[in-house]
C-alpha cells in the first residue's frame, strides 16, 4: 500500500475513534468557539508572590539605619526601615524582646552614596514558630525596585551571612544593627 494512502487511512481511523467519544447530539467544535466540554473563559493568571512590605513603606515604616555603605549586599549603600512592630525588638536585639509574628525589616539597597538610586530591596518578615526552619522562621525576599519579587523563602546567602554576622553579642534572631 502506498505511504500516503496509509497515512490517510490512519487519519480517517483516528477521526472515527474521536467522533465515537462524543455523546449523542454533540459535535466537535470548529474554529475558536468553545465546545460543550470547554470550561469557558480561563481565569487571569495568578500573580506571583507579593512583597512582604507595603508600597508606602517610606511613610509607614521607621528608618532605623540611615544611608551607609554595606560590606555585604554587593557593596551597595543601604538604609534599613522597619515595621512598627519591629522597632523595639530591632533596637534591643535581645531575646528579652523577641520579634512578634509579622514584624518586618526592609533593607533598601542603592547604587550611590546619597541613597537616591534604588536597585533592590532585601526584606524579611517574622513568621509563626516552625513555619520556615531553614530561614530562622523568617520569610526572606529580594525585591526589585518595581516591587517584583525576585527570590523568596530562605536564600542561602542571606541565612549564611546573617547567621555569621548577626550572632550574639552583635545581633539576635538573624538581625543585627551595625555593619561589622
């Protein structure tokens, strides 16, 4: 049998099988119209993760570290802003005043010594006990200047640095207030 006839025969056989799967009175949809088995319009895509800090953090958070050069964070210049519930624990850096769930710290990173050219946010929010053991029960994020979450969870470079640099007596609970 010639090859073209064989392929044509297989195509006709497949169509016959596919048509047999339709219920009584059902037809295969044509064109782009939704058929009887189509779920209808698709929902909009689910947005990715959102930053753990509000868009108006400059107004609603308190700056506890002014513009300074960082020996970490790609040697950017940084500022640190904290949520209202993180102010006292961040100032104390002591197990006597633990961070409450939801406390948030945001390190704004800049390319210039005037801290005017924002390049990145590094943020972390305190979670419930045992919620993220790898991250010290913090949800860590790297967020672009347009508020797009680049990375979140427990990035190894963040945990490693904060474990080393922010251990007592220089810090508490993976947070520290002075560049070492």
